[in-house]
C-alpha cells in the first residue's frame, strides 16, 4: 500500500513538473532542460520576432521583451542549479539599446553559453548571436548586416550624424570583440550596396556567416546541445582544479 502511494506521488510530481514546463514555454518561451544523462540543467531562452525596446511593438507583432529577459538572465547567473544557457534565435532585429543590453548580459554570464541561429538573426540580432561562448547557425539560416537606422524625426545637423556613428561603433565594436571577423571586413559588409535592393548591407547565409568568422560553426540543435554539455564539463573541471 505504501509503495503504491509512493508511486502515485511520483507520477503526480512528474505531471506537475511537465505542466509547469509547458506553461513556462507558452508564457515565456523558456524552459530548463534537465532530462539528460549528464545531469546538467540547461536553461533554454528563445529570441524571436522583434526585439522590443522602450515602446510597445504592437499587438500583432511577435516580440522579445528585454525587460523580462534581463531579470531572468540575472536570476540564471545567481542560481547554483543552472549549469548553462542555450539561446535559440529567429529574430528580425529591433531596438538597438535593448538588443545590446541583452547581448552584454549574455556575454557577462559566468556560466557556459551557446547560441543557435535558426531562421535568421538580423540587424541587432547579430550581437546577441555572437555574445555566447560558442555559436552555431543552420545551413538555411541568414544574418543581415546593415548600418544603424532610426525611426521618426531626424534633425539634419552634424551632431545627429555623430550620434549615429557612435551608436554604430558600439555595435561594431561589440560584434568584432566577440567573434572572428575584423572591424574593417564587418564595416565592408555593412556598407555593401549591391546585395539589398532597397537598403545598404549584406545578407549572409549559414556557410557564409561561418566563413566570415561571425559564427563559429554550422550545425543544428543536437550539435548546439552537445557543445554546451562539453563546455559545462570543461567548466566543472576548471572549478574542481581551483578548489584543490
């Protein structure tokens, strides 16, 4: 009788855990992956749609809200239970300040991180994609590299141009610090005029993004998860050596 009650309790706990995970995926597009042989707890975060900034993008748009993501990243850093972070990206870009804030938070995490570009990681999605310790892109994935732009009224004075240049330098500096492409080559791709019909910039498909040094490797979810397990194991070994 006691054994039956114990089994019922275990089944009930499993159902509650599955329900919690399903709700977390639906509401936050996040979940903790913990059913692996390595006993690692990996927190999965998706960056999808438009990266929303200080203004709401609208009811019809799929968005990533940075004001929800930043506290979550801080909680991950503070947690002893989370071993690593996996970012899945399929974003059109969005607000520059919000995107850079997310990228800086990810880059400053002490836990191992891996990113996987799926459909695309365009515009300010590029810094987020390269902010992790290691990055992957699927063969059909794309990345659009272009100069910074601004919506709304623009005052035609030298100070405006200087502001645009400073913002662009911040983005370029971050990207080139966190991946293998040089500043000169990145700016060359950014100012390309023969690729986009109504814009300035370049569209890089999976293999091209790897060849240019922006992304580390071509691969999918299995390669990304395997790499993260590898980084977590290496990180655990380093921690053990320090304790000795």
